[in-house]
């Protein structure tokens, strides 16, 4: 039971750390700058980094801003 509580605590902490970025995305109507700040957070938070979440974030922004070559290069660099 304690391992379940520990896992829940980690997931809740990760959610709370990202809520601000999701709110900023919503308030800015999904601006490129808001996405970049969110990606920078994901790439810099080594202690809580969740690779699948970071990949999903890249894919979210690339669906909208697919013509941004620097973003593609950063995504490829991250994936490799």
C-alpha cells in the first residue's frame, strides 16, 4: 500500500509542476513561446523528467507549429 501512495504522490507532484504551463498555454491560445517555455522546463527538470511526457509535448507543439525547423531539430536531438 505504501508503494501505491508513493507513486500517487510522485504523479501528483508532477501534475502540479505542469499545471502552470498548461494554464499558460490555455491563456495564450497555445502560443509558440508558451510551448517553448514548457519544453525548456521538461528538458531542464532532470529529477522528475518523464520521457514519454516530453515526447508527447514535442508532438503537441509540432502538430501546430510544424514549419518551425529549430523545433524539429530540438525534437530529433531529444529523441536520439
